């Protein structure tokens, strides 16, 4: 079968939205399909939302692809007689983040009208799909709430999960993720002020801008935490990531209302390490159950510090939660075999 994988990307930013496409391509090619990736850049500027959507609408793959699978918006606008969506999120500032500080533009008539037009255009384009999958219950609930569209949750696996393993447990809690304000590395940094054990923190990842990373480093300096906090402010290779997770005490992932469980949580689970997260982290809570395969805390530095100390002190419980994390992936059937069965049905 000739399959086109269609998505958008932000230039010079790598993240889960690219991984899901590239990894699916590898899996499809391995079982004999011809696959093309089709990307157009997306710039997060309100005035460009509709023109960017129109660009996808003009793409004609009907005579060249047997099936298209669309991921990141506005790729779902592509017309095709056999369009499948693996919908990973809306343009969130016009949906669930409209009333949040992350909107970044005024709530005026012009932007309200733009939001209404976008909602109608999204709904029409999504309804064209033969089947709509999402990456989490969170995204499925948003599709139902805002677009009145039913969908099926299809959890995305990671590529070559066997490269992750557990070697031992050192004293570090690691956070391997893009360094951005909504990922909230600052909560862990503040939590370090209140820990009572020698637990350490390692923050790893690159960022789109320098401001937040500099703020974190300034906080560590002012709180006299530099001897217990390591900053790796750069892109972490897959090999480095595997090695860091193999030896860490636990992994953290604390995004604000995340669309899915996030690859950092899944990678930690494959390394048999418990995940530290927060009660407002959205889709992460579909994977992490408090006390089973990690800790779910209030998004408060003192609550996080208490959990970090517990992970450090009770190593046997920490190991057991790590083992449970690996088992949780199997219980939820997060596998490429399941993904391929559903997308190709």
C-alpha cells in the first residue's frame, strides 16, 4: 500500500510530533508498505492559522496515495477519500488554552471571530476522516467537547523500546524533556529547596529560547543548589538518554495539562523507573497511577520534595514501582503491533 504520513512542524524544533511520524514510517516500511512523509512548516501566529490550513487543503494526494494518515494540525485539512487521523492535539490557544496565560494575544472581536472560524473548519475537516484516532483520552475528550466528534484512543509507542533498560539506581531524579515553561522544570528546582535527603536533580534538554533556561540557572544559583542540580541544556541523543535512564533513581515529567502521557514517561517505563508527575499533568495520568508505577503530587514544590525524599529513602518501593512501570505498558497494550492493526484496519 502507498501511504502518505502528513503533519506539520515548527522549524528547528524536534519533539514528539516528529517522532510519532518518523517512527510509524519505520514500522510501516518494515512490513512492506511504501511510505512518504509530507510536512509543511507551521508558525504559531494567529494571522497565519487559516492561510496555513488552506495550504494543506490544496494538497492533492488522491491519485498517488492509497491512504493518508494525518497527525499534527492543520494537516487534518488535507482532502483524501481514505483519510485517517491520528490526532495529537488542537491548536490549543484557540481551544483549551483560550482562557490561560499561554494564549499570548488579546481576547477581542478579531481573535474571537478567528477562533469561531477555526473551530468550524477543524470540525468539517476532521469529520471527513474515515476514522479518528487520538493519542490520549484527554485529546478524545477535547474533540468531543469542542467538535462533537467521537474518536478512538490509540496510544503511541516509542521506537525500538528494547534500547531502554535498568542498570541500577543512583541518587538522581532526571527530567529529560524540552526546557520550556509549560514543562515546568522550575517546580522541581523549587522542590529541591525543601528536600531533606541527598537526592539530586538532573535537568536535560534543549529549548526554543534562552530565557527560561537562564531563569532556571539563576534560580539554582540564588538558592545555592548548584552542587545538587545538573543542567544539560542541549539536545540529548537517544544513546545518552538510554544511559541516563538506566542509572537514575526515577524520572520526572510535570507538564501542564499535557495532551498525552508524553514520551519521557514512556521511556522511563521501558527503563523500569518510576515516574514523578503532578495531578494537573493531563494525559500523563493515563499512564501513571500514584503509588503503583510512580508518584502523582499536587503541583507544589513542598509536595514534590516529599515525594522525592520518599523515592530516595525507600529504595525497595522505588524498585517495585519501576517494575510496575514496565508492566503498565504491557497492560495498556502500548505496542507497534497494536498500532499497525488499528491504523491499517
